[in-house]
C-alpha cells in the first residue's frame, strides 16, 4: 500500500494589514515603521504592512524599498505618479490581505500606539471604527474651523453620527472594503459610503499630534473640492438607485417655469388680440427665457444622469482603477 503525502494546508493570511500612503515623507518613515512594528508585535497576531508611495519626489521610494527588502511583512506599492491620497489608499487596500485593515497617515500625526483602541470595537461587532481627533492642536482658522463645518455638513447629509470624517486613521473589516470603491477625494467619505451598505460604525478618540517635520499637504484650497465631493456623496447615498427623484425634480421645475411663462404670454396675446399683438416683438426676451428653461430641463436631466452613471460604470463595472502601479516590492522579489 502506497502512502501518499497529504497536501500541505495553506498558510493562514495575516490577521491585520496596516496601510499607509506616503507622499514626500522620507524623514518620518523609519520612526513610523519602528512604532508600527512595536505596536503590532504587542498584539500577538500575524500582520503585514502595506506602504504606498504616491509619486514622491524625495527619497521616500528608496526608504520604502529598503524596508520591503529587509522585512517580509512589508509590501511596498510604488505608484507611477502622484494620484492623490484616495487613490493611494485604494492601491493599499487592494494589496492588503488581512482580515482587518488599519489605515493611517505617514507623517507621524497619527500615533501607531492608538491602533489597539481602534481594533477593540471590531470585537464588539462594529464594521468600521474611525479615529476622532477630539482635542485638535492645529490652526483654528485654517484647519479646525473649516473641518468642524465640513464634518457637521457631512454628518447631516449622510446621516452618520460621527465627529471626524476627515482623518485617515480608521480600522475596517476587510469584507466591508470590498463594497466601497474609492476615486476622486472620496476617502474622507468612507463612513458615509459604508453606511449605505449597512455597516456598523463608531469612533474612538485618538491623539492629535503636531506634525513633527515637513509641511502639511492640506489647506483651505481643498475646501471647495470637499464640498463638491459632499454633494456627490449625497447623491450617491440617496439618489443613485433612483436618480430621477433628484434630477427629475430640477428638470420638471425648469420645464414648468418655462411652460408657465409661455402660457402667460399666450394668455396676454389672447387678451390683446391675436392679430395685433406680436409676442416676439413685445415679449421677445421672455420667449427666449421660456425656451431656454424648457431646453435646460432636458439637458439637465440627460447630462446629469449620464455623467454620474458613466463615472460609476467606469470605476466599478469595468474594474477600472484610479491609479497605476509601477511595481509591487516584497522581500526577495526580483524587479
């Protein structure tokens, strides 16, 4: 009787994936890596680190490359150019294999020592745990005040009752991220997008540390883009499956306003006499306005719907990504 060796059982994947996007953060990488390792080692479960270079112009890529060559737990994703934080996070999420995914910034404003606090609510059944910078230390007028206004608007429009949408420092169940597609600047709206698929969400206080080195890549210039993304998220959350409920109302309002003007002009012509009252000569501008409103109603309806739906199809149905990877580095992996 021949003894056949039993096939080796597959190695279990990591319990945790720590995803960190970097952009010109060469000076902080070594310390952040050391602190992440110390914190994750204390948890006593297997983990990996997924570091993404978002087209940095300093020595960030070289530093991350050295880490990936020296530590098999490090995966280094090198993007071809700077695609933005949302795309860099999406690239990291796509490479992450852990049951739980922790995302954080690479500038040392997030303390890796807060990771255990983020993980604890997941054991209680939550799907997403967001960090809350309860005591912020950054500039009031340039950062805290605009952030407070934006967070309040996001909470009202999304229905998600958390205080801090803007921080990247969050912990997710991996299966949740499979239902949330990211593009544009949507990373700050992940809680709102996650709520649409029924995720249980909570937040825990985290440290807010003054950036030790370098200059922040954020400022008032991003406020307008945040507002536009907020409107998009509101549309996706409430009207994506029934877009006519939004665009149809606007289109009908424009149509009926134009039709009302037309009807008023017809009534006036009938009152003045059909043969002696020439509408275009006497009320020409009003006729043009009425025609413009009725035409706009059709354009608004068609263009608005097609624009949003085509964008969603581009990024989701076709599997298109919002980034392009130059190379994925792992230990002992040849280029």
